[in-house]
C-alpha cells in the first residue's frame, strides 16, 4: 500500500503543480483550529466553579491569554463560536479548492490517455481492444480519482489525528498514548480486510474490462446480432458480468461492514475503559475528562475513517496502475509529428522494395518479399483472394503500418518513422465500411479538409457523383446522417466517403473493397464515380475483385499468399 500511496501522491503533486500542498496546509490549519476550539471547552465546562480563572490559566498554549482577556462565560462562548466559524470557513475553502484540483487532475488523465491513443501508430492501436481503451476512459479514470481522493483524505485524516493526539498529550500524555495505541491496534486488526480490498480492486478492473468489451461488441454489431437472432447471447453474457461484479462487490462490502461492526463494538468497550482510567487512576478534573472524552470520541471515527479510506484506496489503486501501463504503451508507440518533416511528393512512382510484413512470428508473413512499382497518375488494381495480402499492402502504402522489412519509397524517398505520418497527408482512403459520424453531411465532409468552402464541398460531391442526391434532400448539406450513416444506403455512404476523401486533395486515392458490399446498381454508380476521376493527375489504387471495378484499372497486381503472382515481380497487365 505504501508504494501505491507514494505513486498516487506524486501524481497529485505533479498534476496540480504542487498546489495540492495548499490543501494539506489548509487541512493542518483547520485541524489546529479544531484542537484549540476543543481546548476552549475546559473553562466552559468549569465556569461554574469559583476557581474558573485558575482553571482557564491551566489550559496549555492559550491559558495565559484567556486569563488576561477575562474568563467570563460570554467571552469564552464568543471565542468558541468564532473559532468554530473560522474552522468551518477554512474547511469550506479547503473542500472547494480540493475538488477543483481533483477535477483538473481527472481532466489531465483523460486528456493524456486520449492524446496518447490519437498520436500512436495504427499497428500499436490495433493490438489493443478498443473496449479496454473505452473502459479506461469511462470507468477506469474515475476509479483512479477515487484512489487519489482517498489518498488525500488519508493525509488529512492523519494530520487531524496527529493534532488530536497532541491536544490530548497536553492534558494527559498517558491518555494520549492510550488513545494512540488503541487506534493503532484497531488498524492493525483490520489489516486482513485491507488486503482483501487490494485483491478486490484488481479483480474489479478485469471485470469492468470484460463488461465494456461485451457492451461495445454488441452495440457495434447490433444489426448483425438481430439478423441472426443472437441478442440473447449478448444479454446473457452481459448479465453474467453484472452478476460477477455484484457478487464481488457485495462480498467485499459485507466483509467491510463486519469489520466496521467489530470496530464500533471495540470502541464502546475502550471508551468505558478510557473514562475509568482518566477519573480513577489519573484523577483528572471534570473539565479535562470531558475534553479528553470528546477528543476520544473524535479520534475513534478518524481511525475508522482511516480504515475506510485505506480500503477505498486499495480497491481503486489498481485502476491507476492499469491506466499508467496503458498510457506508457501508447506513448511508446507515438508517431513522429506531421510537421517533423516535409511529406514527399508523388510525381513518378510508388515503389515497394523487397517488402515483407509479418504480424506474428509464429504465422506465415502476410506479405513476402514484395517488389512492385506503382506508376503515378494511373489506376492500379490489387486483385487476389481474401487473405492474399491486398489490404495489408494498402495499409503500408497508406503509411498506417510499418513493414517488418523492406522499404516503401515515394519518388525514391524512403518512408520511415520520421515522415510516415507526414506522408499520410498526401493519401486518402475509402474503406469497405465507409464510416460516417453521427453529425451533418457538412461536418462529415469537413473532416477531409477543415475550413473548406461551400463551393469546394459541392465540387467534391460532383466528382463523387452524389451532388444531385444531396441537393434533393430537404436539409441538403445540413442533413443528419444518423449513427454510422444509417440514414443512407451503402452506395450513398460510399460516395459521400469518396467525396470526403477527394476534398482532402490527395495525391493518391486508395479504395479498399469500396464496392464489395454493394448491389449491382450501387456498384455501377461507384464505378462510374471512380472512372470519372481518371485525369492523369490523381493516382488511384483499387483493392477489389469485381470485374466492374477491376476493369477500370490501367494495370493490375495479382497477389496470392502474400506474393506477387508473376515471374518478374512486374505489373500484370489487364487481360
């Protein structure tokens, strides 16, 4: 626990730029003010006695001041009220300031992970489940902040306990020692429960990940699930996760409740023993006993709070470890910034030289020693059976993934980590599943080129041969497309995606099975749109197997089992 506590404390210090120290300082002042206000109870309790002034003078630290001011009851009560009011104001300021810092820290965690994922290479992202990333952002980070808040409360609780022990020691060091030993003993007895809290936190992280995975898998594939009447399987899986989380949570909190019950019963017995020792063995006066009893009454819940905050910290701290592991993973796979180098210009050819791509060391390579030249300004088709390596080759040309060996060259300029992200600014892709975001058509198109003019938008739609359809819509460019573009047919989505790609003014356009899921009519529309792009300036790479699309190509590259099917590794002419 100590190591995790130090790690989280360093995170709070770093994220708040040291401002968390002000929260600790305010907590210390608040605790000291509360200690002084408790000391004020001695003369208030003893005011009825003739020697009340003498009793006030015996109060540690502030006794002489009280004697000089006079120890009349109204003055003592006024001072007591002012102290309590000052303490309340400090406590309010501390709580608001602490909440503000915690919100800033939470936003920093979310920002850092979101940015790390967005800046990572695609092959790094593809190795992690997207549901795990979503779980870390949605529920993992709130658990991190629960652990951070518990750590802060532990610091404040220990400060307050320290102040109470000091105040008690000023009245009776024997009773202060007794209270400290009792509190420490109770915390020691509860150690097994704290260990259980740590295991519970680790289990909970895994359970939340599985639940998030099931949820996103179902929502992303809900249409397919309904088509195969498989909704029940997902519901049963979701319910199983709910039961596991509920069972673990109830078991953990039941154990905690038993521990709290034992703690409270122990406190009642010890409180009686405390009073007996104070009055019989140490012969303390009524005022001192009353104050000591009040201190003890305040101390015991603080020790209990330490136990509860420790359990909260331990059950949520694993989420912070999981978060930092994920953050380091994506940060280590960061791409070079787009401004780090000038993207190469495609004027002559794209060359894949002795290129191999192997995702798994135990599996055959997806691409094996590919040597291909793709001439600029022409339409080239990649053809071959499923699994032949077409999409992998396209991803390498796009600059999404790094080949295991070999080179990708653009006009003899090698694409590597320093310019791969920059090269992608010259490339546009239309995938098989053309994703449209749940926004307007205008917003979806602007993704291709933010700030594009109205004329630019319509020009791109004209080139994609879907402008007339968009004009006929009641809201035209301001039409909401629905979740994943469900308000439009597959062919309409493909042509909107094509317009979005063209809007970015690419030097190479890659269409990855852009018509494989379309009917004949929509295939013809998309094929006509692609054919209309042949102007000798735009390089087009088609990944397809339908003759309607491959017949558009000037040349074809035939792939089979990750290899080019030709004796010379040259381009295979159509026909």
